[in-house]
C-alpha cells in the first residue's frame, strides 16, 4: 500500500470514524531533520506491509497545522497509530523501518489474538 498524504479534515474524520481503517499517521515538516531521515524508513515499512490492512499516511504539519493541532502534536516526527477510530499508540522521534512495521503489526486487525486476549477476550 502506498503512503497517502492527508490534506483535509474529512480525510482525518474518515480515519477516526469507528469503522475507519487501521492506520499509521506520520506527522512531519520539511524543516525537520529527523523527519527527513525517517521518510524513507516510513516508505519502506509501508511497502513491507502492502498486503496488510493497515493504511500509511503522512501529514505535513507546516501546510496543515490545524490538522496537526487536532492530534495535539508537539514534537516531530510523531507517529500516531489508529484502529477502530481510536488512537492506540503515539510514538515520538525518528524510527527505523522495523520499528514502524512492529507498530503497524500491533494495530493490524488481521493479527492473531495475543496470549492475554485468548485468555481473557476483549
């Protein structure tokens, strides 16, 4: 799955809807060195997860500051993992592709249930 740029409130609302996709959103800016370093890693992770039902998005905080403010983003880069319209995890700072893939796998709706989920449900 290719990385898609988020540019409208409607796109954010679709992701945050209860039936929205599992998604990773990369909040970045052109002046941010760590963001530039992470960009190819994010692309590589999206490629690796292409056959999984996790969408990868980028949001340029300089061009769309109101959209970034809606998520209370204060540091860059910030990755926000969303599933079923709820924020599952927030990760601040540059990440390697393997770390991004691991985060995407944690929100993957097709992921087999973990040990505690098997025991206790939920």
